[in-house]
C-alpha cells in the first residue's frame, strides 16, 4: 500500500481473529516504529511485547476491575466509566498481541517521541494488513509500580502507548473527521 492509502485506511480495530503473531512480525513493526523522529534524536523509547492471548485476557480483566475501583483517581469522564461498566467490554478486545511503547526517560519531549513511534507502529501494521488499537484506558493500571514490576518493565520507564495488535476480523468503517480548523497566518 502507498503511504497515503495506509494513512487513510488505518482504523482502530477492536475485533481480532485468533491467529497468533510471530515475534518476527512484531520485530519488523518495531523496526519501523523507531524510524520516527525524536527530540535531539534521543530515541527515548523501549517496547514491551506480550504474545500470549490468555495472559492478555487476564490482564484485561484485572485492569478493568482496578480501573473501576479507582475510577475517580484516573478520570473524571463519566462516559469512560460507562464504557468500563459495560460487562461486555473487554479492555484488550481479545487481541493476540499487546505492545507497550515505553518512555525510557523523563525528558521533556519523551512522551511526544513515543507517540510518534506509536503512530509509525500502527501505520506499519496497517500496511501489513494488521489491525491495532491504542488502549489509553489501560495506561493508569499499566503504570502502577506493582504491575510494572510484574511485567518486568523498568520502574523508571513509563507506559505511553498500550497498543493491541492482531489480524482484524473486518476493517471498521471510518468515523470520519471534523474539518480541520486552520488559521492561515500569512
Ligand atoms: C491516545 C488514544 C487513546 C485511545 N484509547 C482507547 C481506548 O482506551 N479504548 C479504545 O477502544 N480505543 C481507544 N482509542 C482509539 C480511538 O477511539 C480511535 O482512534 C478513534 O475513535 C478514531 O477512530 P480510528 O482510529 O478508527 O480513526 C484511543 C486512541 C488514542 C489516540
């Protein structure tokens, strides 16, 4: 696919087949992710990859329970609470893979750099026919010190982008976009 086509056809995918992913596939997506620009080329990122759907499903349940119990600490948005309260909601959508983009420093722009790497990752996945969805809801749980220890994520790293990955059952329709507000300054 051409770049513009990839950008236009990327979608947040929330329904995956059971097909497992190979390490080599994820490795190649990460190789593309890290071509993203970063402030002063510091490349303040690392990646944690989980390719075990059962573990991912268990984490989804634990994270949802914790998020509901601690909702007021993490969000004030009632619509997010509604999403979590829906008994059918599965945080990681039964995805066969979960990739966490980690900021490895507290440099002022490390999180921006990680977002760029995350977007590269999602576009590279789309180009290979794979679906992704950034699961921002999971971030507070993933950043708990006890969970980072359990996942063997270094304590000074910060989870910026939790991304589920897999073969889509179907490509969702676009939600469309509002027209961009543009201030033409000259
Ligand atoms: C920072 C960020 C956080 C997101 N968090 C979630 C989430 O927790 N759960 C979810 O289902 N989708 C999440 N999404 C996906 C968005 O809902 C989705 O990208 C948006 O609705 C636009 O749809 P599209 O990606 O198909 O164009 C998130 C996306 C971004 C960029």
